[in-house]
């Protein structure tokens, strides 16, 4: 994976737990923040304001290498790692300077919403090309 | 996977997001709550009060089938799915009555803590047998 | 304040922080959970499914007496402490058995929603009487 | 209150709830982030790494004027509003550009920790002067 788009973040107090390190669930929030920063960099919003679709998660994974602590400054690199007709998969690398913290992935489906009901639809053609461009990835 | 130990939970308001459903990161918190309920059922605490070791995450995954909404009553089934000398892997199934919501897994390492430093150690022999018993799994 | 309706809760791991105790922001979530349990006990839902209004917060306060730790079993007592034409104020007492943990309050406004816009409206007449009854409070 | 030290923040997705706005509990997290940014600006850390004391909350309040939404860029101004021998009170103003979002306050006690036990102690003399200086407030 190329470095991709890099989102920078500082660990805050309430993200730690009694073990003194960042709670493992927050890495999924860090990944989402990086994903949304990538969307902003691509000139888009993920919340359906400018594109009336939703992006529910299909799967999410993270492999933890080293813990994170309060006040750590971290980098979350995100890139588009796979695309199908109806899903986008992102790859993530979290680092703290030269230290590898862990790697993760998220797959999202594209859906049309009808109230609380959702119906899977094709990913709009230009979304992927805009995301790849913002992540510094070659078009496919 | 056998059903395992079942932890019951109601979705609360602050776990939802602007899409009107539970935020995907909270499923990892639900899995952890089920894991800790299993430890309680096995007569143990995971926070090192009665056993001076820690259990950091090595990896965590979740596959989402259907969304969850405010006030939903859900069941999180947990069982021990794999054990190595220094790790325990748990498998999870989340359901809402007869509806499959998704499946996940978490792998934890056993470590000795020295301040913020951690050193991988062998899983204490009786921890796994107690967890398996509490989950209704046969001894191996 | 009479004891009011009592909601019972166990402190979970991710609610603690590096100081080893429950993060102070989570007390506001505990209060909300108790408020919503009171609504359920009163046969109502707060999310507008059965009553097409919203209840944004006007103010919230908490006074902390003693810290809470992982696995603590706590009681959150809630009652209606004041009502105006367009707001409801709730009072809360958190205890752990005989130990006082703290007291808080929340004031919510009743609003009609028009997309993201909100317009203050009168509290529906029967909402307060149902909540008072569920909290074991005399009608006024 | 003078403007004080200003911390800037963007609302992220998981901070919203099904009402489409930021959950009210997160304003307390925003205030804490601003408090800790003030400590960094004053050359200090609040987690006891460079000063072996803790700062548990005594009370916290927030008055909500207008809701916040996903992607909003907000400013949280913090200043020291009152000091006693053993407590520091902070005042907060949250704005989104020219729009007032709300005001809050937090009072923290200074404590020495002995494991999970805490004992109230005097606020170290230079902590307040450093915080006031970082907030652009005159010494008292």
C-alpha cells in the first residue's frame, strides 16, 4: 500500500482506559476520522448532504502492534484498497512518527436510504476516482 | 460455534449516529462487554485485581449484517474460539431475537505490566478452562 | 427529592480512563440512560417514534462526590424536579449501595423538528403526568 | 470573561446521535480537550507525568444554546474563572464562528493519589499562574 492520504491526530484523555492506554475501540473511530478527512480532501461529504446515499460498514478489522498513550501525536494513512460495484474498501496504517502502531481495514457498502430501510446500490462512478486522487493513488 | 455464553444488552441513545443506527465502533464495545461478562461468569476479573496480568488486544474484527437501532434488545454470544500459548481468541455472534446482526472476533495477548511497558507471558493454565466452562464449551 | 425511578447499571471497562476511574463525561450518559428508562417505564419512547417531537438539552450539571470504578454496580435515581410550559427538568442521584456518588440535573426543551431546524413547543400534557407516575411522584 | 485560550475542533461523525446533532455529553469532552490544550500551552501535562497529582472533577455544567452538526468547525475558549486553595474552576464558551453555541464550567480538585485512594491537597502555586498566563489573563 502506498502511504495514501495522511490524517494527523492527538490522543485525548477520554480515549484512554484504566490500563493507561487508548481503548481498542477508538482505533475504529480514528480510522473513520481519516476516511472522512479523505472525503473532505476529495471535495465530498460522507453524510449525504451533497450526495443522497449512505455508507454503512460491511466489515472492519484492526491489528494492534503497539499501544497508544495520552497526548501521543499519531498519523493515520488511508487509501482505497479495493472496489467492487457496490462497495469500497479502505486500508489504514497508524503510526506515531517512525513507530508502527497497527493496520486496519474497513469495507463500506453504498446504499439508498428510505427512512430506516436501506437498499444496496452501485457506487457512484466519480466517488472512487475522487477518493483515489485525494489519496495520491493512480486511477485504475 | 456453539452458542456460548450469552450477554444481553439494550441499545442506548448515545450509541446511535446521524444515520439513525448504532455507530459501527460500538459493536467492539458490545463484544468487550460480553467478554467481561464471561469473565465474571467464570468467577474472574479482567482488570488485574485478582490476577496481576493484562490482556491487550492483538486484533479485532466485525462483519456487519443488519443495523441496530435505539432501544433494540440484543444478545451477544461469546465463546473461546482459539488458544495459543500466549493468546486467547474469542468469537462473537450478535443477534436481535431471531435476526442475525453480525459476527466478530477478538484476539488478546496475556502480558505482565511494568508501568506502561508490557511483556508477553503465557496464559495462566486455569483461565482458559474456567472461560470454556462458563461458555458451556467442552474442555480440550 | 423522593427516590424516584431507579435505573441500575454496571460500570464497563471503556468508561474508565487512565486515572483508573469512570471519566466524568460518562455520568451524563448514565443520567440519560436513567431518563430513557423512566420513559420506557412510563410507556413512552423519547426518540419521536410514538410522539413526533424532540427533546434537546437546555442545560446539564453534575456534582461529583466519589469516583466510580470498573465493575461497580450503581443505581441512578431519576425524578421530575421542575416543569415549565416548554421544558422538563430532571433530578438525578447516583449511588453505589449506601455510598453517595453524586447528584445531577438535566433540563430538556420540547421541540418540533423540521429537518435540522427546531422550534420550541409546549410539552404535551400527558407526558409529564406519565413520567411523574412512573417515578412514583404525586400529580401536581 | 475574557476570551481566554482558544482551542479549535471539528465535529466528527461518531459524536452525532440519531437526532442528527452532537450528543450533549460530548460538550463535556470538548471542554476537557480545551482544558488540556491550555495545559499544553502552559507547558504542563494534566496526567501526572511531570507533576505527581491528579485533577478529579468536582462539578461540571453546560448550558446549550444551539445544536452542533457533523463537520462543524468550532472554537472552545477556556479561562481560569475561580481558584480556591484546593480547586481550580474553568469557564468555557463554545462558538461556531460568530454563532454562540453554549457556555460551561468545570471545577477540579487537586489530589494526591495513593493507588485508587485520593487525598485533597493544595493546588501547586505555579500551576495557576502558568494557566492564567497561557489564557492571556492578568495575574491576581
